[in-house]
């Protein structure tokens, strides 16, 4: 994948993430800055950090699942590596969200 295609894929991923809405705030996960360190690699791997809005966010698992599903639906994305931080159960959620098919 050349640089232009990689850049376009990254933009499509970001646009798709703008469609993932936090039901508590009615704002998208990009506007809320819940996604950090987004990297898209030539082989289609997308790596990012998900940081819930609070350490005790009651919908962190729901949002993580919605984010992962949204990115998986983008043509050209072949895999995801997700890190969760700033959440009381970040290690468990990181493990869970990376195991899900």
C-alpha cells in the first residue's frame, strides 16, 4: 500500500469512528478524544489506544466493542491491536477486546 492509499485508509477509519456515538453524551468518540495514537500500517493493521471518558465508565466495554466493530467494517482493514488505558479494568478490557473475533 502506497502513502496515498495509507493516508486515505486512515481518513476512512477516522470518518467511520465519527459514526460511533457515546449514548451518554451523544458525541462521537473522535470528538470526545477517546481514541489516541491511531496508526494504520500498509498491511491493513490498525493500532490505537482507547481511553474511556472516566476510569469507572459504565459503558467502556460497549464502546470498545462498537469502536472495534466500526473499524473492522472499513475495507482494507485486516487486523486491529487495541490498548485500553485510563480505565479501572484496563488490562482485562484490553485482553477481552483483543480476543474477540
